C-alpha cells in the first residue's frame, strides 16, 4: 500500500494554515490597519458576519457528527476509513475547510478587518493546494469509483 493510499499528508496542514492566517490577520490589523466601509454599510456587514459565524458553527458541528457516526477520522493527516457523502458532505466535499474560510470572513466582517477576509481567501487557496488535492488523491486510491462518482455530484467547496 502506498503512502498516499494510507494517509493524505504527513502534517495536519489545514489547522496550521488557518491558525497562521488568523495570527497574521491580527498582527496586520494592528500594524497595518486598512480602511473599512462607513456606516450604514458597516452595520449590514457586521450583521452578515454574525449570521456567517452561526452558519460556521452549524456546518462544523454537523460535519464532525457525520464523521463520528461514520467512524472515520476528522484529522486531515490520517487516512479515511469510510467515504462520507451524507450530511454537509452532500453539498461540499470539504465542509470543515469551507467553515474555516467562512469563519475568517465572518470575523473580518464583525471586526471590520479587510485582513481577515483577504487572509481567509489565501488560507483557502493554500489548504486546497497542500491538503485538499492530496486528500482527493488519497480518497481516489482508497475508494476508487465510489469516490469518483461522488466527486462528479458534489463540488469541492460549494
């Protein structure tokens, strides 16, 4: 069995990427503050940020429960025991990474910080390159046609 078949990565890239992006956004917010939109638009963006945070919690909790019920790992550097296609995995192949990105965008809207929004998009791109593409290879090797059929029906992000 190849290493790509037993596990997608040696390191848990997604949490490392998103934590680094959050830290960088906080530092940049203090060191290089960027202008934010004035009221009343900022009030609307704040409300959208709140709704986004609630959506993030719902997606994350649902995805974690779905993985737990399927008795497969949530850890991005460990091999999957089962192909999960229900729950939030029926509308996104990566609902937890989607939620992480929405969390950064939601915090950016709440805090009035362009840095959180920009670095949320950068974190999503890096997650796709360092984790998702490798996870897709792992799932293809591990589950074959079942995964390829699922991939045709459900988009990577949304």
